[in-house]
């Protein structure tokens, strides 16, 4: 299972065949993991990922464990099933 690579930042377009875009705004994208990509924080497959460049963000509806990862310009919130 491939791991999301954050070495040079994160461009979800590079993973367009493995991730399904759910919603996109000017400073955030919410995507579903369709190919068992592995979380860069914990090494387990994740269910969905929120990628944002916003300095602040409120989140609701996150159930179960989640991981955080960051690049120089983005924060990634990766959700997992129990």
C-alpha cells in the first residue's frame, strides 16, 4: 500500500486515481481514500483527508481516530475507522 509522500508538499492531483474529491473550496479540499493509501503519520490506511491552507479552520463531524500531518503550506487531517 503506497504512503502519501509529504517530502515536497502535498498535491492531491498526484493521487487523483486513488482519491475521490468530495468537496473543494478556495483554501481546502475534502477527499475520500479509494485505494487504501497509507497515512503519513501512523502508517495505517485512512478513510478521508482534509487538506487546507487556511490559518484557522473549524471542523465538525469527525468521528473516530484522526491524524494530523503538515507541510510548509498545508495542514492535513486524516480520518480513520476504529
